[in-house]
C-alpha cells in the first residue's frame, strides 16, 4: 500500500508538472500571438492563439486572443464564438466581456452588447477603455448612474495607468457632450488628446509630402496613358473621404440594398498596393497597364470571400482617397463615392474620437488642419486629372437633409435598381466597423450637422492650419 501511495503521489506530481509545462507553452504562444497582432500579421496571430488553445484548452487568454485575430480578419461570427469561449472558461474575464460587447455592437445586437459592456465595467470599474466603449454605445442621460462613475474615474488622473487615463477622459468628454456641456467636454478633450499625442511618434512632413508626390505622379497624362486595361470586375464600390465625414452613413444606405454587401473599412487595397512590384512611371505603357491590371485582380481575389457572392461589395476605408487614380486604372468598372462634410464638424468629430489606430493626426488641431488641407489639395488634383464621371461627390449635410433624393442618386451611381430597404438602413444587420457604429443603428438625425459652430473659437488652431476661413 505504501508503495502504491508513493507511486500515486509521484503520478500526481508528474501530471501537475505536465499541466504547468502546457500552461507555460500556452502563455508563450499567446505572447507571440499578441506580437503578431501588433504587427498586423493576423494569420500568424490566429495560428499562435490556436496553438495556445490546443496546448491548454482551459487557457482563457488564448480564446480571447483568437477572437481578436478573427475580428481583425473580418470574421465576426468566429470572433464572437471565441470571446464566448473565453468567458465560459473564465467568467470574471473583463477583457473578453468587453471585446464581446464591442463585436456584438458591430453586428447590431445592441441589447446584448450593452449587457456585456456593463459586465466588463462591473468586473473592472476603473478600466477607462471599458467605460469608453460603454458610453459610446448610446446617448447618456443625466440620471444614468454611469455619469457620476465616469466622472469619478476620470478624476483619478495619475492614479490610473496612462492608457486607461486617456480612455477615461475620452469617455468623460462623451458624457459631458451628451449632457449638453459642450465647453466642458472640449476642455476634457484637450487633456485627453494632449496625453494621447504624447504616446504617438507621428511626423506629419513625410506623410504630407507623399500626398504631393501622388498628385505629381498621377497627372492627367499618366492616367490617360495607363487606363483602359484594368480588371473588369464591377463588384467594388469605394467610399472615400476624411474620417468622420459620413462615409459610414453612405455605406449603411448601400448595405441595406439587396444586391450590396457592406464590407466596412477594408485594408485590402492598401495591402495590395504595398505588395505590388514597384512601378516605374517611365516604364513602357504595356508594363504599366499589366501591373495595374494585376493590382485590380489581386484586390478582387482577396475580397472574394467577404463578398460572399453578392454582386456588389462596399469598401469604406476613408483613406483610399489617396488611391482614387489607382482604383480608376486598376478597376475601371468600380464605383467611387467621395463623401464631404463641413470641415469644422469633421475636425471636432475627429478630435472627440479616440481612434484605435491609423489616425495619428487627429490628436492635435494644428496637425489635423494640415492633414485636412493636404487631403483637399489631393482631391482637387484628382478632380482635375480624372474624367468627370469617375467619382460621385456626396455632401453629408445633403444626405441628412434629403435622404430619399440623395440615396436614390447614390444607388443610381452604382448602376443598380432602387430598393426600398435602403431607407430602412438602420434596421440592417450588416457589420459596422467604425466609430459611427452606434449612430447608424438609429433612424437618421440631424443633430450632428453644424454642431461644431458653437466651438469655433476653440477650433481656431484647426482653421488657422487649414489656411482659409470657414
């Protein structure tokens, strides 16, 4: 018996050791997966998180990481299932609850999204990011208990980690704005944006110079010589403009159409541009035409699964405004819609938004003004260089003021018959992956038109940098 007990004890030690080793391997795979996520290697991240789960099936961070990787690849259903698995494994996992709430909100499941966002803040009451996600979900009323809680967390200041402090300030500004305290909200935003800008290594000069280079390269003569041999696909609909200009609203209208699938803010075009061989503008025209056709075909190929057989697919990455001539050459049958909005409203909306990434110029009003001016110059260059019917120009304010007329105009530009569902866009369940995801789940409203006018004095640095009077 003693021999058996000793053997049994040794067996238990061996099992414990093996479990510990598996856990450590899962932790290492999870760390490596997070590095891949940061580097935007979503395929590599997914493989590493799957390895972590296979090694230790009860390792909740593995499921959470896998959900993040799937979400980044556009697989919302897979991400939701993975976040649910993380919560099932660890019911007190605030980050997984928050992630699940955010993705459910993107899918349009607002009631369940709010449940999980509330759950995340219950688990980690001082987590600024969780609070921001929660208050961004709906307009906050004065009697909501979250008002005092957000104010208290924002007041903790240096007692919070820097990232959480920044998030809490953005959340507090959102609540202040909802309550009609515009001046207080702006002062809070100044603090939040100053802190956020300090965490970003952004140099505007190379970026703005690249815009000038694009305009010089894709002039009228170059475009006329290179066009006419692109991929013939009619599927893509590109919606471009500044962030917070109304691109999400235009996509929401189109995505409600029975023949159109909403793709959201796709990185596909930029990735295809980066992957294509370097084009020498002085090369023989046949070589240029071949390269641009390959670019168009690559884009169609990498977005094929996302289209899921739909005749049309929207791509509302705002920054594709840089590539309008490339789109025209590489995908001559694609439709391009340029959305414009009052510059002051764009500036305030950008300044009030804590973007996850890709908008480093939005945290300083002067840099925002410089970027906006460069964007305007580039779009003016494209209008001068391209055939007049290449882009449909859409004003956000006109869509809000007369959605029926503007929606019909937009649908007609896409070469499609009218669909009455377009005007019921807020009922659509298509995924919305932008800072406007909560707004487009509601019927159209006009309160965002001209809302920056009352803050014109505070926004003066933007107007000065823009170089013209608004």
